[in-house]
C-alpha cells in the first residue's frame, strides 16, 4: 500500500491543522493506521493509532497530545486524518502516517510496514 500525507504547514501557536493520509494499492479497511512525528536529529515519536474499524484508538501517553489531537479514518475514502488543535511550538515536527496489516495499531514504529513521505508542521510562537 502507498501512503501520501498532506495538510502540514505553518501555523501560529493555538491554531489548528488537519493532516490527511491517503492510501492506495491495498485494502485500506484491513490496515490499522498510525501517526508518528519526528524532529530532525531525534527519534521518531508515536502520536496516535486507529484500528481498521475506526472504533479502537490510542494516543501517546502524553499530556501534550491527549485532548488536543484526534485521529479518525474514512474507509470509504481510504484516508486517515489527524486533527490537531491548540498547537504548540513543541508540536513542530515532520508528521508521518503509517499502515500496519492488523486489526489494531501499536506504539512501536517497527510494527508498521508502510510509511508515507511525511508532512512538515511548523508552529510559531
């Protein structure tokens, strides 16, 4: 499956962005999807995952993500979303979507076999 992330950009602190990740070449509804982010020079960090039915979701165990980010998916459109609100400068990173051929996702990047190219989110103070 091929993944194409989009929706990144420059936003002021307190603003919102909605990232999208369009999938092609596979049965999207049979993949759990995850979002990760990475600051250059640092390790890739888990943000959220959503199971293939859209019912099960899990967020990073961090106050910086919970309550501000929402992961969702539209299986009819083969797309997963990450709605980000109340953005902070520390949210600045390249955001990657990833697919895992399983009912549920995990927080470990190595469990995902397919990755998008990343989309840059920059939050100014």
